[in-house]
């Protein structure tokens, strides 16, 4: 196994030092290290972060390999600085059995670009009617701990209560897609001025907030862990703030796009901006950014959602919701938060790793810890060209935007998955 | 001149007035024995209709034919659309056939905007989902100007299912541009959120038709689908008609000169009673006639008929 000596690199924003990687772990940290057998990576001007961890990735395999595969999505993740991703369950077939989650887990191991941690469905077929075999998925080789019907809300309050209770047996967590389905029938975009102008059916903020309010009360009642996916409204932030102040065991994520883009993007009717939950208003963005800084929101998660061209090059109402995120998330975080490296490490690596139970990830580089890390050039800028992305799909909302930061290298257990900004395989 | 007509908001006051003035000239053609001008000879206009709308389609067809354009009717029924062809592929087909203008009616809001990215010719929005129907707003403005002599300073009530109405959106945008004051009237469930901010500052909202009627020059009744009651927008057709329908006694609350409009097709007995629809105040038949003149003007101006 090749050793790597990263010289003069700033570890999470600290003064430059050297990192020696050997046998899959950080062997030494300190200035002026020498290792004649090691490949030297010049880290001058670069920032090292613990490898990023995404709690919310759609890899589309099995079922929609034309949009993404575990391998192509893993490559996109590595290029984005990730060393672990949690793969959502809404594949075809749905990841609601031990067989399917083990298949995804195995495909991830074979690709060997990031650790792919499958998320299991809460209900059979995401239908919201009866529990999937959560325990079997937890006991499988994939060792599933996060369960989600993402794309669908577990709307039935009794079923949600049961799910929250049941997964306590194996320290599981329910990740809820908070969307009251009756309030969002046919919904196409955020309900507000722009939806009124565009004649598109509104997705009201209250449809998210009402479910989060209910779920934090349920989690409090049964003493379970709840994770809220892609929080998008200022009102949701307030519900979460109050719940956390009471000590409810709730965590929450926000996507890069909800931190940057507003519903006005819909004005071209280009469905590349169609996403669920929808892009909201500038006031929501301000509240989400503040919550990310003060910890009411714990995590930035991408909701990377690849879609084939024909599912986006069409009328808005007929397009599938979702946008790419893995290869641009760090840049958006840098743009939104500035070079707050400790905060970025907390929100994009340490906390998501802890929520997902991924030991070995989300740990700052230090002697003896697994060498899962990424190197960022914060001074670089790049213009996003959809055709250059590693994802099989092209539905990035950042096309032709110039964003700060570039991932120079990513290491997974000491092996480079990205070097010189390029995937090694 | 603008290239496409996708929204009532695409038109500034000068352009809108030019269209109305041109429509007045076109109207004189309709009075002739030979109702035809050579202005668009050799040009191709495609009517691309994804929804059944015989009224609108024949209005555009008559307009294009009176300008001597070649007209191709492409309806979703019995075409490749039913075989699942995408809008983009259909657009590329029309492009390859050399369409100079595509008139599109589509159930999805924004479909004309998407189409405009994929064809070189002009795109005319003939109604998209619950978004807009700009030529309807132009023919309504034309009708108001013809009856009342002006648009600036007029007070116009638009009554009914504003939420789902493309006619209402286009009218608010165009009438505001031309200096009229619009009040939207209906049950709160059928008035979309933030309407004034969304469309035009100064647009008023009222839930009380009776209080609005004495102060308007125009009352425009929108079609209200009975099925909306199944989604609890209102309790019953009867209650809707009682609170928001225009009947004889309500009509008599209008000022003497005020007119009653309806874009058709009407639900007689729902939003409007026969007594009102057939009264001298009603402009419903004129609106149909004016529709052809206005669409002639739009096609003529978009296709550069005035500078050839």
C-alpha cells in the first residue's frame, strides 16, 4: 500500500503542517515530516477536512442506471470531497428488504470510491401502509441504521409512531421527508408570489412545518431519534429550535440548493429548478443559513438526485423533481458560510457521520485515525459545466455559475480516490 | 415588436396599443365581402393544440387564413403526441417543417415558454394550464375600448375562479399596463396568494361582489367548474351562484354604462344567468368577433407583416 506525504496543508483551517498516510491511517502529523517511500502531495495553500459524509444521496441503482449508478454516483461523490454517502431507498425495486440493501452495499464496495451506506425504506414499497422489515435490514451485511421513505412522507401518524419506536431496538433513526400529502396534491413549486404569477400549483410551507411539528412531538413522546430531511422553510427552523430547546432527540439537514437558490428560478419554467421540497424565498434562505450557523440545523446534505435528460427536458409539471449536488456541495457551503472550516467540517463530515453511525468517518486527521480526508483549494474558482460532471445525469442548477473552491484530492482509508482534481478510477 | 407573445406582461403600453389599433384596422376586413388580406402569404402558422378548444383554435385559424397564411392544425388527438412524443421532439418537427409561428394551447403552465426555446419561429400562447391566455386579454381590452372609449382609468371587476384562471392573470397584467384598475372578486379559496405582489401592484381583492358592483365600469365573469366543489373550494354550485353569480338583480346594481363580459364557454346558471348573458350590457358575442381581429393583429405584427 502506497504511503502519501501531504506537505504544508492546513488541517481544518489551522497553521500548515504535514500529514503522513500509511496503511490506511494517518501515521504522523507535524511540520517537516520525511518519508522517502511516500508519494508527496504538495498541500501548500490547501485545506484538509475529514472526508465529507452525505446523509442524503440518490444513486438510482437498482432501476434507473440510465440516470446514475452506484459507481458513477460514487465517483461524483469522491470528486466532491466525500468519503461516505448514504444511499436513499427509493430505487426500483425499493430498498425495503435485506436483499436490496445488501446489493447496494456490495455495489458500493466494488466501486470502492466512497463508503456507500444504504438507507432502508420505512414502509413496504414506500407505500406508507405497513412497516418494511427494518430489523432484517439492520441485521444485514449493510447494517442499516437510517430508515427513510424519502420522496414520500410517512404521513400516517400511527405508522410514524410505530416506526420511531421500533427502530429503538437497534439504535435506528427515522429520516422523515416532511410533506403533508393532502396539502401538496399536484404541487409544483413554493406557494407564494411566484407560483401565483406562473400559474403553478403551490407547495405551501405549512405542509412541511405541520409534519415536523407532529413528528418532533411523536419523537418526544416515545423517546426516539428523528432526523428531518431537507428542511426548507423558516417556519420549520422555528419548530426545530423549540423542539431542540426541550431536548427532543431531533436532527435536521439542509441542502446546498435551499441555502442558495430562490423560487424565482422557476420563472423560466426550466425544470432543472424543480425540486422537492421546492426552492423557497430569500427570507427562508436567511433563516436556514442562520440555523446552520447556530446548530438548529445539524447537517448539510446534498439530496443529490440525478435524472435522465427526458425527465427534465419537458414541461415543468411533467418533470421529475430533484437536482445534482455531490460535486458542488462543498463549493456552495464555502460560498454560503465563507472559510469557516471548523463549521464546514462539523456540518458536512463530523455530525453526519455521527448521525449515520459511520465510525471511521467524520474524524479530523490525527495519528491513528482512518485516513478519510479531502483536500480543498479554497482560492480556486471553477465554472460549472454540466458535461464535465462525473454523474451520469446533467441536471445541475449551477450550470455556468462560477463557484469558489475546488477539491484537489480525496482519500478513502489511505487510498486516493481523487488526485489533482481527477478521479483516479 | 416582440418575437413571442407568451404573457400579458410581455406587452408594454405602446406595444399593446399598437396591437389594439392594428386590430381595429383588421376589423374592417371582416366587414368586406372578401375577408382576406395578402399580408402573410407564404408564411406557415401551426396551431398546436394539446387541449380541446374549438373556440380558440378556430379563432386563430380564421385569423391566420384571413391574412393568407398557410395553416396547419396539429392537435394532440390522433397525432404522434398520443404515442408519447415529447414537446421538444414535436417542436423540432415543426421547426423542420418551417413553421413561422406556432400557436400553442397546452394543459401545463409554461409549456409555451419551453417551446420558445426549441423553435426559431414566433410562439403565441393560446392558453397554458392555469397560467395565461394573453390574446384573450387583448380581445377583452379591445372590447372594453370599443364599448367604453378608453382603458385608462376604467374600473374592472374580474369575478370567479381566479386561482385556476389563465384569463384572469393575463387580464390583470395587461389592464394594469394600460391604466385600468382591477379588482379580483371571489371566495377566498379561489383567490391565489399574494396576487397583487405577484402580478400588478394596485390590484385589489374583494370577497363581496355586491359591494364591488356599483363602482365598476366592467364586470368580467370567469368560468367556474362545478367540479371545484369536489375539492372543497366552495360547498355547492348553488351556494357559489348565490354568493358570486351574476343575476338580474345584481346586474341592476351596476352603473348605467357598465358592461358584462365573459370569456366563454359559459356555465349558465352558475356564474351567470341567461338574463344577464343575453342582456344588452353583455359583450359576449362581440368578444368572439373581436377575437379574430385581435389574433390577426398579433400574427401580423409578430411575423413582421408591417415591415416587409
